C-alpha cells in the first residue's frame, strides 16, 4: 500500500463507510425515546470495551507463541472474552430500542479502526511493492505469500533490507535532498520501521509479508468486516424479548463465533489464503448485521 493510497483512498473511503452505517439509526424507534445522556453512555461503554480488548491483547502478547495452533488457541480465547465483555457492557444500556446498542458497537468499532489505521501508516521512505523491485506491477501480483500456500518461510526483514540496499536510490526523491542517493540513515529508518510493524502485527508472519505490502483494498475489507460484526453482535447481545434461554443461546453463539473468527486468522489463512478468509469474514459480518436488525424487527 502506497502512502498516497493510504491518505487519499483508504482513509476517505473508510470515513464514508462509517457515515453510511450511521444511516440505520434514522429507522423508526417505535415510540421509544433516547436522551443525549443515553447516547453518551453508549459511546463511553463502547470505548471502554475496546480499551479492555486492547489490554487483553497486550497481556496475551506476553506469551511465547511456539506454533500456529497455540496462536489460534490464544486468538480464540481473546475472541470469546471479547464478546463476554461486550455482553456485560450492554447490560446497563436501556433496551426499549436497538439504537443505543448499535451506537455502542459503532463506537467500539471506530476506536478499533483508529488504532488499526495508526499501525498501518506507511513510513515516508517506504514504497509499495519494493520487495518485488518493481512499482509498476499490478497490486495482486505484487503481494508475497498471497496464496494459501505458506510452506516456504521467509525472513521478511532480510528481504526488505536486501531490497532497500539494491534500490536505495528510490527511497527518497533527489529533489528532497539535492543528491542522487539518500543518506544511509534514511535506508535504516525505513527498514527499522517496517521491521517494527512486522513484530507488532501477529498476522504478518501468517501471511508471509508485512501488512504494508498488501493492496489497499484488504485493510478496507477487514475494517468493513470488523464494523459489520461489531454492529451485528451488539444487536444480538442486546436482545430482550427472546426469553432467558434465547439470550443465553445468543451469547454462546456470538462468543464461539467471535472466537472462531479470531482463530481463523491463525489456521484459516494458511489453508484458504488471505483472499478466501477476507471475503468469508466479510460475508459473516453482513449476515450478523442483517440478522441482528431482523430480530429487533428493524427491517
């Protein structure tokens, strides 16, 4: 993903997507009233939920991950605990209408999206498809480890360092430094920044490359899927007129489903590839939102 694509395409499109998914709030409230205090409470609870998830991720990152199955198990546990926290936070939210639960899920997603996008900002010295040595390649062919076959393990940092060494004339424009070659510190800073991103991101080793080398539409689809799931799960976990048994069933289904979604990034990518997992989770997110709105009789 090029830096220009990040700022000119990814951010505006994601902003538009979030704006569009606020439109369902205009649907009838069936006589229920919502106060500004209720809305503020839902926003605060949504942000608190993401804060808990962030602390949980940091805690689990302290454990050594010896293999893909250990990673998947930890991701599954994170997903289950995440939705248990989600359910607990929804308890104080008034249940006369689904709108406040929707706002809680939306706020959680916005916070998660902001942190994810911050971690994906391409360094200034970095250029998309540098690992391939050719910026004119089409995006799909420029992604290392793009298919489901991950039999070959690559030292991504070494590849990046080699690529930077051979093509250092492309790191910074001569106009910026009035010389044909960049200062060696620029090469080091780019390689260090990319290496740091790889260490911080647990998905990078699974797909065989840094997320910075994926086409722009992948982060967009991932954030779309996450937003749809947050909205759908908030609606499902806030159901009231389905009885105690129905509520328990909804909580169990959502917790297990979220755990599977998290774990599929540990095993699913290796088996189905980035493309398959991306569209599978996207469809799942859309279904969860439609089912949630349907059970609340909003559509």
